[in-house]
């Protein structure tokens, strides 16, 4: 990055911190997001800016909000817990977001799951890495003789719309609250990726029933996910919903959303975050 751009960004941050300092009664509240520093595309970065809070990944002594922010499938928050004994640390118990673990929790909450035995199952199935956020899913024909221990094998969920698009739902959960739902639309060739060509903003009750919303909240609780977003699919034939991914370092709002809806989404998320975590 050219030094002129670095200087400009530093000046912008100083100006923003000064504005936040004035807005918050001549104090500068701080969100500590550790160990990863959130990019400008992340939800927590946008929420912090909306609140007028400084955000850092340095373990400052006087933190207003502490978030364990680690973009890995398996990890421990113990280092941060030891540094802040007795403090509330958001997501400290969300230490495993592998697809196998997510599916196991899903089974315990919903009473059904996605994973099949590829040696005995007959028909099409989705195979993808057990590691989170690789977006490497593909459809294969089962049974197969030599499944991979590093992959998961799941049913094919029919989430195709009448227009030929594939619709995913992205569901933020903040301390048990579900402030909104996004619907994200993909084309067939990028069905299992994160490439979205349009999105829509909804209120949760427009998409899910009360029992479904309760189950989503229970899923977050059992995952230890106080600040997260779920990827949810609804199967056309059965009408059932499936949580297929848990995102503990969420980005958003998604691409393809109207500018006015993006602003509304950030405001709703900020309000929910403030109510849940800001004293």
C-alpha cells in the first residue's frame, strides 16, 4: 500500500476516534476483537463504527466489549479468558464450527440432520470439506467405496426457486436475538460458493415459523455462539430447514443488497448488539 494511502487511512481513523470520543461523553469505548483484527467488511467492524467505538485486536486493560474473533474451524479461547479473568468474552465457548460438529448439534436440536453414510446411501449426495468456509461442495453419486475422513457427505437439499436460482438464508444471532434474515440468491454454477448475485432483507417472522426460530436460537446456545450468523437452507420437498454452516466471524451485509437495506441491516444489528453487550 502506498505511504500516502496509509497516511490517509490513519488520519481517517484518528478523525473517527475523535468523533466517537465526543459522541460518547468524551470517552472512547473500545471493542477488543482478538486475535484477528476484523476487516472493514466484517459485521463487527461496521457495528463498532456505528456505535462510535474504537476496535482493536490489542488486549487493552479497559475494554468495553471483548470478542473472541478467530477465523478458524477448531481453536481455543483460553488465552483471552486468562487475560480477562471474570470478564464477559463473547463467543469464548464457540470453539468448534466443523460441519460434523454443527450437524451433530443440529440433530440434537431439530431431530434430523444432513449427514449420510456414503458407503450405503444410494443416490446423489453433496461432498465438502469438514473445514469451514472452503466452499468446495460438489454433488456425487453414492454409494462410494472409499470416502475421505476429511470430508462430510450430506443429503442434497433442494433450495431451487421457481426462477432457477438457489436461495440460501443468512441468519444473524446476537445473544439469542435474531434481528433480521437475509435471503441470498446464487446461480447453479456457483451454488456451493459464496458468490451471490442478489440479496434481500427480511424480518425473521417473514421466513421462519415460531418453532423454527426457537430451534435456531437453541442451536446458537448449544454452539456457544453469542455473536454469529447461520447459513440456512429450506428443502422444497419436505419444507424442513437445515443449518449447514456457523459463521463466528461474520461478514455483511451480503452483496447484492440494496443500499437502503444495507443501512437498515447495520442499524438493526447495531441495536441488537448494543442491547446485548454494551452496558
